[in-house]
C-alpha cells in the first residue's frame, strides 16, 4: 500500500481524552475514531489488525473442532424472558421496539439464541457433542466505557457454546476451549494466565478468565509468583484434542491464579511471599454452567436409554476488539506501537527518503513491486515529506521491520534495515532484501 494513497489519518499530538497507551496510540496511528462514548469506527489500519486477530481466533476454534455460524446482533426479548435473564440484565442491555411494537434488544451475548437453534435441530445424543461459535458485534451499555476499545459499549466478541450429553463430556468440551485459548493467545505473543473466576450474569459454577498482566488492566488479580517465569507459549503445542485433556487442565490450573472476586486471602493456598498481586486485562472468559439455559428453554435430547435429558452446556468468550488494545498495551515504546509479526497490519514498512530523486524513486518502486510479488504486505512511504516525519510515522505505526532507501546507501547498492522492536539498524544489499523477508 502506498502511503500517498492510504487513508491513514495520523495525529501528531496526544489526544487529551486518551488515558492509556493503547487508546492514545490507536487514535494517533489512525486505527480508530470514536463515534460516541464506547463506540468506534475502525479505519483501514485498525481494521487490518482486527481481522488478523479475528483470523487467529477463528483458526484455533476450527482446529479444536468448533464450527462457525453467524447469529444476528438483534434478538427478540421473548428469548430472554424464557431464560429468566431479561429483567436481571438491567440497564446494561440496550432495548428497543420495532415498528410492530415488538420488544427487541441488541445482543450482549447469545446463550439463549444458540440454545434454541440447537434445541430445534438436535433430538438425539447421537448428534452430540456440538460446539458452535460466531464472531459478532455485541452491545453492553457499560456504566463506564473507557480506555478506547478496551471497555467499549459496542465490541467484537468471539463467543461459542458447547452442547454435551453429560457433565463428563461437557468438561472435555470446557478443557478443549481451555487449550484452544492458550494456543490462541500464545500465537499473538501474549501471556494470558488462566485464573479462577466468578461467573456473574452468565451463571454456572466453573469459570476461568484469561488475564494479561498489565499496569493499565482493569481487574485486580492474584497469582503464584512462578506464573511470571512460566512459558505457556509452548504448552499446548501438539496436543491432541481427542485425547483426555483433564490431566493437561489439572496441570495448568495447579499453580494458583485467581481474580479479585475469587481470591480470599484467609483461604489462599500459598503464602503471601509467593503471591503476586497485579493488574490484569481480561481477554477471554470460559464458563461451564450445565443446564442453566437448556432447562428453562427445553433443550433436551433422548439419551442412550431413550429418556430425555437437558443438554449440558458451556460458553466461551474472547474479546476480539479488546485484544487489539491489549496487544498494544503489551507491545509499545515511547515512539509508538511494536506489532508482533502474527498480528501486524503489514509485514514491512518501506521508506523512500528522497522521492524527488529519480534513482531513489526507481529503486524504491522496484523493490516495492518485488516484495509484493513475493507475497509480502508492505506499507510504502512514497510521500514527499521530511525524513524525520517519515521515521516518526513508521515507528508510530509499528510494523515489525522497516526498509529505508536513501541516495547515499543506494550509491553503494545498499538499503538500511531497521528492526522496530530492538531498534537495531544494519545495511542490507538491495538485491538481497526480497530474499531476506520472503518466506
Ligand atoms: N457469554 C459469555 C461467554 S461467550 C460472555 O459473554 N462472557 S464475558 O462477558 O466474559 O465476555 C467475554 C469477553 O468479551 C471478555 O472476556 C472480554 O474480553 C470481552 N468483553 C466483555 N465486555 C467487554 C467490553 N465492554 N468491551 C470490550 N470487550 C469486552
């Protein structure tokens, strides 16, 4: 993409409304713009990252055996009256009437809706287990929307729902999601610690939140000091989803970790000196709630003995749009964002320091074409601007590597290669640049 043509409205100044780095940088790097409190438009650069995050989430869901569907954002109120949650959800739910005065709502989550779909389609235990997910916008009229996309009112969530015959099978479904979540966050280069959590308005008795430790996190969390040195990245690699995952689950929940609501100092199993208290960003939350929805909504199947039993269910959420903010909280410096390769909006930045110079322009245009032909996504700064402004813009946008073409290097057949994360610079012969980055 040529920067001269790209819609990338960068801001030079820090926007006064942004209190944390990710919100500041998403506005400055032209990723999002606020529409109203907690509601955002995603601009081209931001949308690229959102799509990449979404795709990693999707691939790991698919790998676990979950199947993608797409349910609507708007739901009829009756569904929620049937489950008994319509009143409980209170002001957080956006309610309105359609032209026929039917009560509708903008879905904050989809337990009721998916349960009725499965109820009407599945009658026998032979059709189980099933696990359905979608990636869809939600609306929650949060009391305090803040920190940009971190706590929005409208936000993108991946939510899925598992349906099983009995509690043992449902636990295996829960464990599969536990593994899928570890894999998902690890692929984004994030260390998300699974913590015992409160189930809140979703209900049920077993639940884990996946928390990224960060000073700007909204929740107070507690964990065993050893979590800080634990490498969860490799943990779930190569695990077979068809094997019994209970030992894996036991292992990865044996080190203490709990959210504020679940942490009781008087009954904490580890001594204070081994306990870390920190702030966390909740990027995922999984629930096992048995028959909490299947019972009131009449979602039953015939079991092996012919008797009808209510489905055993769990639900599992990932904050897809929140993750974009969380990724920046975990990956930035004073100059801007530092994208991990797996979610970067472009793999490379290409800077032409002297677009007015014929040789520079020819070399930069040529390299841009070759990199693209090699399948690499490149953001090419071909604008007529000062070198300082170009370096600052490229650092702010935070692509993993930058290639810089200027007259002096070119005379010797070289370009400069800058690695964004460590700032290391080195000369690279122009004719080796494509080979260096092509897979
Ligand atoms: N139905 C369940 C699981 S599908 C559910 O709704 N769980 S949740 O309430 O915990 O939300 C799932 C995830 O969505 C959270 O872990 C968080 O990452 C994200 N999320 C929740 N509220 C917001 C919000 N206001 N803004 C951005 N992300 C949010």
